[in-house]
């Protein structure tokens, strides 16, 4: 949910800059996740965004996606609403072709952060992402899927602070 540290503090970063923030929370069991239809999922996310911003005009906006949210983001890149958005890819599912290809081919200005101990980290794919000049990359040594270091809470907080500072500057 958006209450997890990476999304919770990202929200704070954007609120402090005066942005409106839309949270899209979803929870899936492992079984539901396995049966997830990506296009329907992305469509539902897009409908939520469209409904939330109707009658509003935004000239500067960001989309922050973490983990499963990067699946939806991959399918939303062609939608006019996302056309000029800056993208924050938190622990993207690099093992998925749709996510990887979207990140490789996106012309949106983007920032990606992932840990090298994340089960979704694939070194070869991460290296290939460096070819996308629109995408800035950050690799967290020892970072898991939450960008935390196992059994290192203080160092994990320092990582969180660094990631939030980078998002703030992005």
C-alpha cells in the first residue's frame, strides 16, 4: 500500500512541493497476482486517474510506481495523460518483458531505483537500461525489494533518506 515507507515518504516529498497526490491502493493475494491480466489492471488504474483529474489541468506531474505498480505504468505510457509525466520506477519488476521494454523505450524523463538483492533485479537488464538517456538509475548495494538492508535498520533508514533526496531533486 501507499503506507509502506517508499511510497509514504514519496508522498511527503511531493506534498512539500505543493503537488496534489493521488494514491491508488490495491492488494492482491499470490493467487490473484498470478491470474492478473495486465491490460485490465492498467485500464482500471487509468480509469481511476482519469476520474480523479477530470476538470483539472496539470502542467507538471509525476507518476511514482513501485513493484506491481510498474506493470500498470508499463501499459499506461501510451496514454495521453502520461505523455509528459516524469516517471519514478521504484523496484521495478525487471524480470517482466512488459516492464523492461517500457523502461527501455520510454522517452519520459525517468528515475529508477532497485536493490541488487531484490529478487526482481537482473544485472544484465539493469545494464541495458543505461542505454536509455531519459532514464537515471540508482542501484542500492545490498538492497532488497523494499530497498532495505536485511538486519540493518539504521542503514536502511539512511538508504530511504538518500532515495527520497534523489526523488526530491528529480
